[in-house]
C-alpha cells in the first residue's frame, strides 16, 4: 500500500477540489465500493478534563482503509463524499458504530461529526433516534458536531438540531472561529458546546491576537453557559494556559492521537504531568 501523508503522496489517487469531474467520479465510485466492502474504521480521540486529564468524552473520526492505497485521511475523501451524497450512508454508519462503541464506556460521551448534507437530510433526526435506540446509548452521551457554516442560514438544519436537543442530544459548534463566525449564531442556533479551533489554540501561549480571542471565547462561553473544548492541544504549556483561561476540556496530540476503540483506555498516559 502507498504511504499515508499530506505531502502530496495521494495526489496520484485523490483528486483536488478543482480536479476533472472524471477523477471525482472515480473517487466517489471507490467510496461507494469501500462502503459496501466495509473498508471504513472509526477511531476515537479522547477529550480530557483540565487539569486532571481524565477522559470525559471522545470524538469519533472516520478512516478509509483502501485495500490498495492504505489509510486515507478524511480531509481527502469527506469533501467528495459530501458532493456525491455518499456522506449520508457513510455518516449514518459512523453514527451507529460510534453509538454502539460508546455504549460500552459508562460516563463517557461520544462526539460525532455531522456534515451539512446530513443535517439537510429529512431522515436525519429519525436516523439518530434509531442509532440511540439500537445501541442503548443514552441521548445525553451523544454530542453532534456541526460547523458554523452548516447552520449559518438557519432553516431546516436548525429545526433538526432543535428536535435533537429535545431528545437530549447535545450540539457542539466545531472549529469555532474559522467559519462564518457570528456571535448572533450563539443566540439563534441551539448549541451546548464550543470547540475552539486549533488555529487559535496554537497561539495561546504567546501574547497576541490569537491568545486574546481564545480568552474572549472562554468568557463568552461561560457567560452563555456553554461548555468549551480547546482543540489541537500539543504542549503542556498550552494545556496549562488554557486551564488558566477557564477551559475545562481539551483535546489534542498532547493527550492522545485518535486510536481504535480496542486501545482507547489502555496505556493512555493521561495523568497530570
Ligand atoms: P475535526 O472534526 O475538527 O477533527 C479534529 C481533527 O484534528 C482530526 O483530524 C484530529 O485527528 C486532528 N487533531 C486532533 N488533535 C490534534 C493535534 O494536537 N494536532 C493536530 N495537528 N491535529 C489534531 P482528522 O481525523 O484527520 O479529521 C479531519 C476532519 O475530517 C475533522 O475535523 C472533520 O471535519 C472531518 N471528519 C472526520 N471524521 C468525520 C466523520 O465521521 N464525518 C464527517 N462529516 N466529517 C468527519
Ligand atoms: Mg469535529
Ligand atoms: Mg474540530
Ligand atoms: Mg477541524
């Protein structure tokens, strides 16, 4: 199998967004076959409490294990899955898998990424209800991660989120601060959790604009009674500073990379320093 990486080694296989339609169609066909063959896996990345580093939740992150190409990261195929509509069956599979796995982890919640196309699907709310019922996972242990862009224009997507919230499911705004950010969104969109994007977290230990925004978002969230998760934490210094700024939860390579369900709670070194 070819080597994984973002160094362009996939360029031979995976078309860029502006690649010819034929390439996109070939990738979509590959996705459809892979879905039929069961070539997808769900990894889980711990979300930890600060400063204890206790695992409080996990984020489900999908991987495509192509028999010839090896592991393909989601950035390389999710966009094509969205445009082809295949994200609907793929996302439904991830949701069911994540609910089933998480039902075995008492006290731990699971976050599942939901693409705009899924939110617009009229069956989405019912699909979530079935995934919960089949797995036995309590609704309050499921968090659906949506992006600002997906809910920016209101409409059916926001109606779906309101229904899900009535069921007890929580909603997180993912990559917060990188999309069509509007603080008004925090008033009009049903939201429980802000996930502050890695691009801001990266700058939290140096004085500067990014640190100011990270601190401001912590204050906004606490005033609006929203939970906060700092994404992409890579150093102990970042974790410490985030804790000082009021972040109670964090996620990043410092604590753990995404791992298979089978090893999630094995030899994680998550004690505080
Ligand atoms: P995301 O939802 O923002 O997920 C976080 C991404 O950041 C993951 O990349 C994770 O591996 C990576 N990450 C976490 N901690 C660190 C860190 O400390 N440093 C660095 N450099 N990266 C870190 P991944 O797994 O490649 O996923 C990329 C994106 O693909 C996700 O971003 C999400 O938007 C999308 N995605 C993944 N799985 C699914 C899925 O099942 N459905 C949908 N619709 N989208 C998905
Ligand atoms: Mg996410
Ligand atoms: Mg994110
Ligand atoms: Mg992201």
